[in-house]
């Protein structure tokens, strides 16, 4: 420590010794290869556990959402069934009324109607002016 300046930070010097120039023996190479395989296997196992954890969280969240929306799905099914029943009743009522066949009814395109611009009229009606 410098006695003149007690607040001056100390400088630390590290010396890193490497074996760049030295040749490694066969045992060092084997140990290095075994360590590399072990690190790779550990990483693989870790990634599998992370994947399984995320999959479990996703399944749990999906099940929770499915469970919480069961009333909404039931209501939607009932609404669709009611709409289908009303449509079927309207179709059967239209078929029972005389003179309202789907092809001959005015306002619906078919064999007995003519499309005149934006107006759909029966064939026997004169064009609108």
C-alpha cells in the first residue's frame, strides 16, 4: 500500500499460465473427451427436464382453461341447437305454405326470377323504372 495516498486502489496482477505450446498426452485427451461427453450429456438431460417442465405447465394451464370455459361451451352448444331448431322450423313452415316454393318465391334468385341491377324481380313482373 502506498503511504502517500491511502485511497488509491490496489492493482492486482494475475498471471494465467496456459499449456498452449505443450503437447498433451493420450490420458489428457481421453479425460478431455470424457469430460466433453459428460458436459454434453448433462446439457441434454437438463434440456429434457426443462422441456418436460414447460410441457407440464402447458398441459396444466390448458386443462385449467378448458375446465373454466365448460359453461361457456355448454351455452354455445345450446344456442347453436336452438338456432338449428328455429331454422328447421322455418324451413318446414315455408314448405307447408302453398305457393311459396323456394324457386318461385319473389326476391330469391332461381329459375323464375330475374336480377335487374340491384333489384331481383319475378319473370312476369315488368322492369322497375
